C-alpha cells in the first residue's frame, strides 16, 4: 500500500511541476513581449503589446479552466503572475508610441 501512495505522491508532484513550468513559460514570454526582458532566442529586447496581451489572455484562460483544481501554491502563483503582468501591460500600453 505504501508503494501506491508513493507513486500517487510522485504523480502529484510531477503534475504540479509541469503546471508551474507551463505558467512560468507563458509568463516569461509575456515579459519578453512587454519589452521587460531580452527575448530568450535572440537575446534582444523586443516590444509587442499585442503578443504580450495574447500571453496574458492565455494565462487568464488557464486560470479559469483550472479553477477549483489548483492547490494553494499553484493558485497563489498564477494570481501573482497575472497581477504583475496586468499592471505592467497597463503601464507599457499607456506609454507614448515611439517612432
């Protein structure tokens, strides 16, 4: 019986890690598109608010679709990331467009 419990625990840990990795990956893409960090492939800072909004919307959809199925750590992480991204998106979108 303890082997079964251990397998279930490992499965939950792997699922949590996979979820957190997905959220982190989408958030890093959003930060990159907001121009807040260098793009991981070309190491250049790029700004594309449409792409940033798309990543934020994807994270919001993921949050809604997983509602009630996240543990407190996962819920807190996605809420914090979304709050930070939303604030930075508003900040960036209110800046004048440079030519």
